[in-house]
C-alpha cells in the first residue's frame, strides 16, 4: 500500500538568511545538493520526493560524498514539511554526515525551530556530539536562541557535555555574554562550578570578560569564588589583574584621580584637559573591575 503524505510545498531557500557583511560560520555554508532527491528535499518539493520514493529505486537514506542524507538537506534549509515526509518514510533520524552532524544538529545550527521540534518529538537524540564535540545545545547557545534551547532542555539535553576546550553550554554562554541563556541553563540545573580544560569556571570567565552583570548573577546563584585554575589564579585574582592592567595602560601618573568623585571632577576647570573617550572608558573599566573585586571579596 502506498504511503500518501498530504501537505503543501514550503517556500524553499527563503527560510535561510544571514546578516549582510557578516562572515557566516563554516557549518552554514556549502549545503548545495547534487543528487536529485537531495535537491528536491532542499527546496521542499514534496510531490517529487514522494514520487521518487514510491515509484523510483531510491533509498530514503541515500547519501552524497559528504554522507549527507535528504533529511540533512531538509533540516539545513528549514523544510519542516519535508522533514515530516522523510520521517514518514522511515528515514534514519540519527544518520551522521562526514562531520558527525545529525539532522538535529544541522537544524539547530541553522535555527530552524519547527524542524527541531519535529525531530525531537520523533525521538532524535538531543545529546548527539559532532566531530568538534559540540552538541545541539552548544550551537543553540552560540546562536543565542533561548526558544530552541528550552525545547532541547525539555527533551533532556545534557547541560554538562563539554567541547574540545572543555566548555559546557553554561561556560560558553558566559563567554558569549548571553545572560538570558545563562539564566535558562541555571534553571535547568547546569553545574555552575563546572571547569574547562584550564580548570576555569564560568565565574572566572565572567571576570576575564569583564561582565559585571554576569559576575553578580553567578555569585548570587552560588558560584564558588575560591576555585583555582591551572595557573593558580582565582576569579578575584583576575579581577585585581584587570584593574592593574587598566591603571598601567593610562597616560602617565594620575594620583589625583584615585576616587570616583575626583575622576568625575576632571574637566576643563583650572586649565585641565578634558577627558578623552579612551580615558573615560578606562575609568569606567577600572570602576567596574574595582566593584567586581569588592563583590568577589564578599563571597570569599
């Protein structure tokens, strides 16, 4: 008995766009199909794919030279109707391409939410790891897509899987300064004190990237401020070092600018030269680093 899939053909390539003048990551390029079924899957040509699978001698899991299946192409181009059709024909939902990417990884890389939803509801492994040791959750964190991240977490995505550098999704979110994503991961019980390959925690990374709001959030959520990395430094050590760096890069001695009040009074009165944008920026950084040192000190 023939399987008849009822649905309409989506709009093809219009669902994939990225910002002008912005170099896209390599995984967003190069998905140009060669085989007929892959071309049809990429543009959402449901009648053509169904005809090939019903009347032609074509395996739904046939791959190209990079081991990509029709499901990979459908997910890469956001063809959700095609994804449903291919699953209806019992395609391998966990097929891996040459970079060990599954269809779910490809859908999350390209932020195709409906495709992600369909795959998860049909049993796709949310913790599959590609050749770079990234999971779907890592790519979603990098893309700052909290909606897809929430879906992955609802289907038991592991928050403790580490990349080659030892980054958990939480550490990656801190490195990318994505506070909303950090909050979501903490709500999902991500280990706030997980360490990367250099034994640096999310808090140490927050200090190194000089993210005051992130530092406050992590401390409030119970981050351990006394953890030591492979260089023997704590989060507080880095905060002090960053403050010293700001001071050492300034234009000469400025002993009269040791307090906030004195710095704010530095204007054109009495023949003084106005603050340059760089000087004001350095003062702001120094204030933030000093505040970070003070706040870290309260948690030691």
